[in-house]
């Protein structure tokens, strides 16, 4: 009888505890906290956004989101090595965000480090579960630089299926489209 009473009291306790617990990840909390800076970045005010995230990092030193957005600002301003540092720091605090891997890969690609760029794009595809066409397209471009043409074509075809017009454009160019002689 006592056991039944304990079970009947324990179940409502578990239900209440589940509903009253905060389920947001630290990155989701940071996105809410830094919404002002994210809006500055999205409105293409990169220097103001950089200052915002630079100040935010003084108080929130382990924020993957703040490092990621400061890195995005650096990338837009062509400060590639600073961007690479910021993306690496962001990954060290939260390596599950596909956007950070994608931006890090773009930075590495632009620096000519195609092997590491491919690895970053591969992680971006992995963490986005292969449903982000931009990650697939960039991985394909890195594969082209590494002479992996058949795998690049598969990535581009999947990106096209997901609605990426830029991937369709890349597929229409050599080495994929061969000219037909009449």
C-alpha cells in the first residue's frame, strides 16, 4: 500500500519537474541574449555587430554564439585569420552547430586550405543531417579542389534536390557538363 502511494506521488512530481525545467541549450539562450547583435549582423551593419559581440565576449567568455557572430563579422570584412580564430573558439565551446563549421570551412577554403575546409564542410553536413544545401555545395566545391569529381557531383545533385540554384549552376559547368558534338 505504501509503495502504491509513493508511486502515485512520484509520477506527478516527475511530470511537474519536467515541465518546470529549462530545456534551452546554452547556444539557444545566447541567441536570445544576443538578439540585438544578431539583428545588427543581419542588417549588414558588420562593424557595429563586431563591436557588440566583442563587448559581449568580455562578459560571456565561453559563448559559442558570440564567437561565431564575431567570426561572421570578420569573415564579411575579409579578416580571414581573425575569423578562423573566432570560429575555432566557437567550436571549442559548442561543436554541434552546423553554421559554425560551414563558416569555418568557407574561411579555410578562401585561405586555400582545401583539405581542412573539406573536413569542416563534412562536419557541417553531418550536424545538419545532410539537409542544408549550402553545406553540401561547399563540400562539393572543396571536393573539386581535391579532385574528387564523382563525390562532388553527388553532393551537388543532392543540393539541387534541396533547392540550391547555385549548385545547379555549378553542375552546368565543366567538369560535369560535357559538350555534345553534333
